[in-house]
């Protein structure tokens, strides 16, 4: 097996005295698609937010593409953070587009400021990515002029503009009207088919079953069960997983 | 009640005299507010800095200049500070300094509120794209905060323009002072002060209209 691109070793995370991640050990190899499932408050978001350093953690070690993150605010960690965030894209539940910038300028900002790409090339890339996510004709609109599904596709294009090696998705369809979920999942499916390394928190079990190489079930900050979707969904070993799945699959 | 007669003529003829005060009123408030804006950005941002050593002096500045009357501030600067400096401060400079320091404290709070009102997802989106903290602030947070700050900044400008009327006491030839001088020779207090009030209204209503125009244009607010 290839060397992992994301490696979490004995990661522990607290919010105050609340122990939110407990001894997380996880390796993700390039091209792998991980889907993280679990009840609300179990620590799914916190887990993937640790990968790009949006959440600091108190114990253990995370290595992303060779860049190590450790607890505490060391200068080594802050250099790693810079490097990691260039290589890791993130898509949020609430899109978090920049409302004062057009769609095009949302996408062009990071390549120009971080990768020092010229304006023309940044614009060319942005338009190509918008075409790819199916909204090439919306380039000059402002985010609020788009539907939720379109906004989330812009957010995906914005992350892709940095040419990331890993993409993190935190419930990318949870804020969408049901009829728009499909268009966003389609974009994610394509991305998966092209070989992107993905870590996805989602309640879309159909998507998980179809796309995931590995499903991880988290309960109260611990990885309780993991494996290929067919095994986790159809033959869960842990009682907790069974209970969780019977609750979510009922709908 | 005496047999009072409103003297229209006195009111009209006070106008040219009063107009001489308007440049001072606008100069003190305009220049004062520009410096106040700079102070407000600096101290407003310091007041939300995670480093306590930077935050503490900023909060002290804001509390002191918000918590004391601007009249006391200008008297302190005009009459008090020369004792320390060993030389006089001219009244215009004292007035500008008082407006700058006073509005700076309020604008600090406007800046703080504006920046803190931006959803934290915006910062996270910027950082997750690899932008530095400075670039995230400059390109993501600040432009949005500034738009939200325009209405309260306009409000502060109106307050500061009216505050300059207090500086008549140190003899700056602004609007109220010009009125006082004129009344001293004509004794038409009612007519002249009414005219003074009208001239303040003309200034502040003009500013309000500009601000409303800005808000309608969609460039500011939300
Ligand atoms: N900023 C914070 N401060 C304090 N506690 C927090 C913070 N963020 C999350 N938590 C707590 O940490 C735990 C894990 O939160 P997290 O957001 O990772 O859960 P989640 O599995 O993503 O839940 P959801 O499905 O609701 O998004 C929860 O108990 C939550 O209340
Ligand atoms: Mg979550």
C-alpha cells in the first residue's frame, strides 16, 4: 500500500474539559475516499477540521503530505499549517463563499495571493472549473444571486482552484434543499472518479455506499468501527453502529 | 410674556456672519474624523487582539475617551496640556484633537463590532484556502466589515459635527461662536440661534442624504 497522505496518530482533542476526540488513529492513502458517519456531536466535524488545522488538538500527531502538526503553537507547526492548507481543500456545510466578491473572484483569490498565479491565468482556471461544476454562465454573479446548490458548487470550484491533493467535505449537502443535493453529489462523484483523495462527513448513506472506499463510524469521539461500506452497512460488528444505522437508514 | 416680535430681518442678516463659522465647523469635524477613523481602526483592531498586552491599552483608551465629556477633553487639551508642554496650543488644533480622540474611541467600538459581526466561517474559508491571516483579514473580513460600518460611521460623523459646537468655549470661530459674537452686538438671540440650528441641520441632513444614497446603492450595509 502507498504511503499515507493523511496520518493521525493518537490524536486527542478537548474543548475545555470536554474530551471530543479520543485516541484517533487514522491513515488515508492517496486516492482513498473516506466517509465519516456518526451522530450529531460525535466529533465528525472536529475530526476533519483537525486535518487542516482549523482546530488545534492537545495530544498526538497529524502528518499531512509529510507536514507534521503537533499540539501547541510551535513555529514548526505554523509552517506546516501554511503548507497543509495549500494542499488541502475544504468545503463547508454553509458554503462560506465570500459575499462581497463575484463568483469568479471568489475562485481567483487564493491562487493569486497564495500561489502567485497571474490574473489572466487565474481567471482562465476559474472559468474552466466553473464549467466543470456546471455553472460556467454564473461567473460574474454574486454568491447570494445563486441557489444553494450552485453556491456549494462554486465552493467546490474555489477549493479545487488551489489544486489540492486532499479534499475535506463537512456535510456539504446538509444545508441544501432536497432537490439540490443531487447536483452537488454529482460533482463530488466526478471528483472521486478522477482520483481525488477525499474525507467526507455526510448523512447521505447512498453516496457513502457508492463512493467510499472506507466508512468510519464515530461515537463520542472514538472510531468505533471502520471498513468498506458493504461491511459497515450490511454487517456492522458493533452494537453502537447497528443502533446508529438502524436510526438513520429508517428514513 | 412680553410683546415679542420675531425679527425676520435680523435672522436673514445674521446669515453671512454665521457662514464664516461653517468652514471651521467642517474643518474641525472633517479633519478630526479622519484622524478619528485612523485611531478607530488601530485601537478597534487592538481591542480584539488575542494578545492581552496589546488589548489592554486599547480598551483603556476607548473607555477613557468614551466615558468623559468631549467638552472636558477639549478644555483639558486647550488649557491643561500647555502647562505640560510649556507652550500654548491653538484653539483649532485643540478642537481637532478633541474630535479625533473622542470620535476615535467610538469608532474603535464600531470597528470592533464590524469585524466581530463577520461570520467565523468567512475566516475559516480564507484560512482553509491557504491565505495568510493577514490576507484573510485584508481580502475577506475587512471589506465586509467596512460595509457594515458605514451606517454607524455616518452616525458618528453627525454626532462629531454637533460636538464641535461646544468648542465655542475655547474661542474657535465655528458656527456657535460666530452666533455668540453676532448676538453680542444685535441682541437677537432667538433669531440667531434659530439660524444656527438651521445651518447645523443643513449640514447633517446633507450628510444623512449622502449616506442613505450609499445604502440604497447597495454598496454598504447588510
Ligand atoms: N467551538 C466549540 N467549543 C466547545 N465545544 C465544541 C465546539 N465545537 C464543537 N464542540 C463540541 O464538540 C463535540 C463534537 O462536535 P462536532 O461539531 O465535531 O460534532 P459533529 O459530529 O460534527 O456533529 P454534527 O453532526 O452536529 O455536525 C460536540 O459535543 C460539540 O458540542
Ligand atoms: Mg458537524
